[in-house]
C-alpha cells in the first residue's frame, strides 16, 4: 500500500463526509508534515459526524473506539481513521479520559497534546485551521504543549516521552514551559505500561537525531526511570590510548551516533554494549581494567530487555551484541575453522554493525574489520559455509551409539572441512575411522 493510495482513499472519505454536510478535516501529524514539506504516513480525519453517522455512510468500517468517537473506514484496502470532534473528562488512569462528549472543531483541538499536532486542514478549500499557534511553532521549530503543560502530561504521562520523540523526529527544541513540566513530572512516567514506554523509546532510536534524543531523556529526567543503568556510565574513565573520546558515557553516545543501523535491537545493543563497565571497573597495577564487563553487561542487558518487554528474538540479539562486542580483536589469531564459524553465526551481521560503531567511537582502528572483509572476499559462499560432508546417520552407520560424543565428533570433522584438510565426503568418512573402537 503506497502513501499516495492512502492519501487518495482519505480524500475520498473526507469528501464524502463534506458532501453529506459534515465538517471534515485532515488532522494532526499529516497537517504538520505537509507544512514541513514531508510526505505524511497517515491521513487521519476529524469530523463533527458522530460514529453512528460514519458507520451508516460507509460500507466497511471497524469500530476501534466508538465510545471515544473513533471509527476506521476501509476504502479500497486502505484504513482511514475518522474521529469525531470531542472533549474529554478527567484522566483517572493517566491514559484514558473518564468521559467523552462531542464538541466543535476548536474545542477538539484544545484537548490534543502539542501545538504542532493541533492543526486542521481542509483540502477542498486548501485552508489550514490553526486555533493553537501551531504554524508559528512549526516555523520556530518548537514542541509546545497545548494549554497547561502539566495538565496535558497529567492526562497521559506518555506525552512526556512523546515530547522528546517529536523533538528528535522533527529536529525541534522543546519549549521551556513544556520542558520544565517534563522535568517536574518525570518520575510519574513509571505509571505508564512498559509496552508503551518501549514503543516511544523505539521511535526515539529510529531517527538520525537519536543521540540528542538520549541526551534529552537525561536532561528532562526521564532516563533515570527508564534506563537508570545507563547513567552509571557517566564519569567512568577509560584509558586515553584506547578511548581518546572520554568516559564510558561519552563513548556510548558516540557509538550510537556512528551506528549505521536503525534497527531497534542493534541500536539498543550499541547503547548497552559497555553497560557492564561501571560495575567491572578496577585498578590493577596502576591500570584501568574492566574484566568480564561484557558478561556483566549481558546480565544487565537481559534485565533491561525484560523491563522493556522486548520479544525473545530482540532480547537474544541485544544480549549477543553486548556479550560478543570484543570478539573482533581476536579474529587475526583465530583458526580458520573458528573464524568461519564466527562468520556463520546467525546474528554476526548485526554484531558487526555495532562493533564497527564501537571502534569508530574510540581509536578508529579498522584493521580487524578490514581483515574479515579481505578474508570473505577470498572465499566462495560454499567455502565460508559448506554443507557438512557427514551427519549423525553416518556415525550410526559406522556402529557408534548416539550420545553427547556425536556433537564433538561432528564438530571436529566439520572443523577439518572448514580448514580445507578434509575436502570430500570420502575423506571425511575415512577420517571417522579414528573414532571407531
């Protein structure tokens, strides 16, 4: 489904509402993006038509929140969200209003989160309705709450993270009263579900300006409640000959900045790769050491992933990156079989991205990655990851009984194959004879 088809379907729905005598506008982020000359991802519609009216007008609809005035209209395979202008009662759970009443367009906009998201656009008249000063804030590149910031954040605590996310996404600054309200209320973020926090944090790390996003989370006090372990890296010194950039915190932010991936697991793995250093730090013979910090870090990373409610696959990826980020320094000394096995590991490419960023954020010595790239160029795909010449069935056929020893035998023979010392199935079978009593 293309962005143009979404826009066309949304226009059809909007025009049908207007033809029936209702007010209807594009609302929120789509208007903001159009004013910024960006292609909107979605075109949500705000209208004075009631949910029941919307249902009757369109053949296919999905009720996603009828009590809140939200109906999805399905047009030619595209979902168009249609929301009735509404006013909201007190938020009793920090997320949902206790009651909803249907109101005018101006009153509807006044209950939204930020001025840049509070604009309405009539594509028929080509007219922007701005009741909240959103156009000026877009021009001034400011994220500002509509009305009283503390009230907006008390209604939905996640809006504090959304303020940071929009600042990162749009490369805007957070207006001072809005920022101070986040600082004051930052501790209340813990009432929000970790799934929602994870979703916003994921979005913050998905933009080019993500390093500033992490800094903003620190400055406004939110990181203390979301990732307090990361703050432990501040002031943890590193040997200047290996880390001329500074302490672990500085190095961590620089790693994220250098990272050439926006996948959440890789970004989080890069952010946490040295998370174990503060607890592993020690002075030995006048030298700074961080013995087993990658293993300590893996345990910390696992607890963070659980807190953020990550999937098992993403958790394993983050842990793998943290646990293995030092392995590249050993590649020149690895046996060919060990190096090939390393290259075969399922998450190797994700690890490599994080490790390259780690290196670029420290001494910049790329020799280990150049060695790997050169090694790979000299190998065919069959040589790098050949199918094993023998299987467990071959061992059984030779009279060996299944058991733990099978894996050791198969690994040894496969290593010989990877090293080029066993080049055919016949040679592999011949090599097996050494294991037969």
